[in-house]
C-alpha cells in the first residue's frame, strides 16, 4: 500500500485529493488541523504521532520532525541498505508529500502585525517535508501548490501513481516554493534591520524574493518574452495586478514608463501631473486642479505627449477626464477617480486606468494624504536595482528633493522668490529625466525638456527648441554641472533668466561670468541627479 503525508495550511482542494488517494488504495498520514479537517469530512487518516510514537509538542512547533517520518521520505529505494534500515527501524516508505506552508507572507503584510505574530507563521516542519520529498523525487511525489491537485488526481486515477517526468517538475516547483518562502522571511528580517539602522546597507549576499504577478505579451519588442514580478512581501506601491480598473492589459513598456511617471509625480506638490514617453518626462505641472495641471503638462510638449503615460498625485475628476478623453493616451494613473470621471473615460475602452498611490508606511512618511511633495514617500523601497554585465548593480534610490534653503547664489543678481520656486520645481522634474538632463520651466509648468544626451549643450538646445518662444523668461535646471560655459550661453541667448545646477566644475567661474554678463541669476544646489 502506498503512503501519502498530507499537511496543508491552505485546505483548498485537499479533501478531493485525499478522497482520490483513498479511493486508489493509498493510506494517508496527517496531523494537527489537516487531520481534524479530513476526519471531519469522513476521510480516515493515520495520525503522525501514531507513526512516530511521539506526541506533538511545544504548541505544535514540533510535529513532523522525526526520523520515522523523514526516513520514509528520504530512503533510496534502489539501495538495499537503506531499505534494510527502514525494516530494522520499522519505518514505512512514503510515496507522496502534500504540503503547503504557514501563511508567513500574509502575516508579514498584515497592518499592525507584531513581530511575535509574524514569527509564529514561520513554518519549520513544512519546508523540511517539502525539501526531503523534492530531494528524493525519483521515488517521492511532492505537491505544494493546490492548483496541481487536479493533475495529481488524474494521474492517480489513471496510473495509480505519479510518473517520473511530473515528479521532477514538481520537485523543481517545490524547491522554488521553499526558496521564495525563505526569501520572504529574509526580506522581512532585513526590513527590521533597516528600521533599526543596524543592517549593512550592502551585505555580502543579496537575497531577493519576487513572484510573477503579470504575464506580458512581450518585452520592449515583440520578439522578446517578458513578465512582471513584484516583491513577495509587497512594497510601497500597491500591486499592479489589482490596480488596473479599465483598458487593455499593461505592456512591458507601459510599466517601464509608469514607473518613471509615478515616482516623478509623487515628488511634486498637489495637484501635480506628469506625462511620460519612453521612460522620460515630456511634460509636468502643478496647479490648483487636476484639469489645470494636465492642461499645463500637456502643453509643455503636446507632440511628445501623444500616446503617453499620465500620472496624477490627486484624484481625477470629470473636468480633468473631459480634457483627456479626446487625446490618445496609453495609461492614466491616479490615487482615485470620481465616478463621473470613470464614466467619461469609459468610452475609451483601450485606455488603461490605474488607481495607484504610495502605501502608508505608518511612520509619517507616506503619500496617502496632504501635500505629496512634503510627504516624500519612500517609493518602492530604499534601493534601486539594475542588471549589468550579468550581475546586479545596487544603489540607494535618489530620494533627495531640491530644497532651496541649501542653495548658494553665485551670480551678481539674486533670484526672485518666484524664480526660486520655479527652479525648485524644475529641478524636481529634472531628477527624473535621463542624463544629461535639462528642464526649462515657467511658473510650475515645464516648457521644454532635453534629456538623454551625451553632452549638456545639446540637451540645452533640445530643451530650448521644444520651448520655442516660451524659453524667454524661463528658468533652467540642470542635473549636473556645466563642464563648459557654452550651455549657459545657449540658455542666455534663448532668454533664460535663472539657472540652477549642482556646481563642482573646474570651470564653474566661467559659467558664472556668462550668467552675470546676461543678468542671469545662478544658484548652486550642491547635489547632482544623474539618471541612466
């Protein structure tokens, strides 16, 4: 008679599987809640304590950790001495282990959960059972996903057992399952270290736990396959899986652009709007209402905004929806939409609408209300990851927001209060533009953005060209210093009145002299904002 060990925190489908096993002549070993659940459904089980001769102890912390159980799982059936040892110690071979684990991730995500409560959801015996069965997949079937139960039932009914190819596949799934589980635990404890500032920011070993939440049609190009993964424990942004309320499925490029738009707009004050194309802002604005913010952002570069991704840090109302309904856009993301706004945008069936806002962290650093720029949410965690040379580059995210209190005026002319306000806005947008980055703004509206250029003077020329006549009396922000004064000369010729840049070039004084010659106010921020 074949033997199966069943230990399931998630009871979904377990009764049907147990009945199929019993109907096919298998005996079932179980314990604790699983045993009681199956017996309540009229299914006969053998208690683990009957197999081990040892009771469950420590409030259930030790139940299945016993050689009489693990020996039956790990024994090599083609090794006579193993089988002799089983017989000597009266250990029955185990042919299947069905086990899923305590809901650690759910506990860790639960608002207000204490450390003690989360720790109690760290499964010990379950991973041991799963790993033992997966290691011995040549003779033992391991099942840790209830979605696999129907397949197992079909195999048992058709053949009385599970075939070797499927056992190997299930073993892979099992090891992946326990790896994700351990990664989630590691991530949780790492977050505790971050909170206490005791963790090495860049440890020798980096354990990442991600799970796929979206299957994408393709990647950046149709010949590239792709998927979207999120941290197992979640992050500071709601899952995209549940955020979409309308439209076609999100694409790889949509998500990539959305990341830039989302982070940029939540650096702005409310009501803020950012429009992104090819992972670069082409328009941004802050105004009294979302409609005014969108109109200003769109007019910043209406040509590039065609087919763009739009993000707001405030609720979208009907008036704003009316402004967008006749424009081709790929995605609109906001913390919320009014009912009449949704009704207005419903006609654009392909338009992807998402409700997205930073998740409240409970430490006062949230983006869940009030002034978005002032709250400064730690969006998406504290580190940025990028693949490079077959490895991963890791750095702290650029969370620094421009604060004019630290700026140093180096020109003869002092900037006006209005220019300071505009420069601060322009620099905030600039940190989200690919380097070399230049942003021209008037008031709290971008009028020309030049980014992604290998030299700074070309970035200025592009921004000026896009601004046209609006470059006159505009303010300019640069993500890094000017290596030569030519870029400042270009800005002066266009009519720019104030410039902010980090400073630090050996030719800073040459740029300052050009600014003074044209009556331009120049401030040094002291902070570079490269983005690649």
